[in-house]
C-alpha cells in the first residue's frame, strides 16, 4: 500500500512525551501473499488516521518508546 499523508506532532519537552496523528489517503494498493493467501491493504481513495503517543528516552534517534493505533475514516471519493 502506498499513500499520501499529513502529520501533526505535539512534543512536551519537560517530561519528554509526545503525541501525533497522521492522516493517510491510499494512492496505490497491490495484493501480497502471506501464508499462501492473498491480502490487500485498503483500496485507492480509502482514508485512515494513525495515532501515536510515547516517551522520548534519550537524545539519539530512535530513542523513544511509543504505541499507537489506526482507524478508518472513509473514502475520498464518497
């Protein structure tokens, strides 16, 4: 899956925490195989939002612990 995205990050430097979200629009989706079965992630025009949150653990990248989740938000062509 290929998509275009827009991301916003909020960083709180005092405790070293951050939160972010990314809006993604699927621009290309090709099937792939896994365990002998074909799968496809989304269809062109699908949109979803990914949320991240975590703690920065040091100055060097990627020194952070984070988690997140994604939710579907619809289709661009609706």
